[in-house]
C-alpha cells in the first residue's frame, strides 16, 4: 500500500483520483486543492504524487521541485496538452485530462516501480515508452 499525494483544484477529479487510488489499494494523502496546502502535505512520508499543473491561478512547479528534491516520483495532470507543461518538467509522467482508469493505473504503476525517482523518470522520458501523455 503506497502513500500517494493527490493535488488537484477540481473537486470531481480529486474525488475520482482518490477513489481509483483506493481501488488500487493505495492510501491517499490529501487531497490538496492549492499550492500552499500541497507544499505542506509534501513534507509527509510519500511514495508518489499525482499533481495537477494548474491550481487555480497558480502553477504547481514549486511543488514539483520539492518532490524532485525529496526523490518522490510524481505524475503531472493537465488539460492543456504537452505544451501546457514547462519544458523542464515534460520528462515526468503525465496524464492528459480527462484521463481514463487504464491510463491512470499504468502511470501509478510506473511511479511505484523500483527506481522510479524523478531522475529515473527523466531517463525514461528520453526513450520512447507507452506512457500516457
């Protein structure tokens, strides 16, 4: 059972993400609906995170930096496509909104795979994969 931080400002997406993580047998940390709340929760013991790129008027990149520094693998969610993600972060797993359960499960499995640190995600992004993007 992994501890996975959920960060999304859209209540329906947060609820769906929580339900799916629970269905997969994981423990949800959060959800956080703002950058400030997410940064506080990021101090907890985490195995992975699912992070929306846009949180209201804020971007979640400061959170991504904190997670990377801690070695916590994360996936970014966005409704804006790959161009909606700053180039520095495009190497991380992504889920385009709306996402389906199969793509979500695949990304969660990738995040929790041995060696799924942010650096490993960057290395994997340099190779063609079947990741949901």
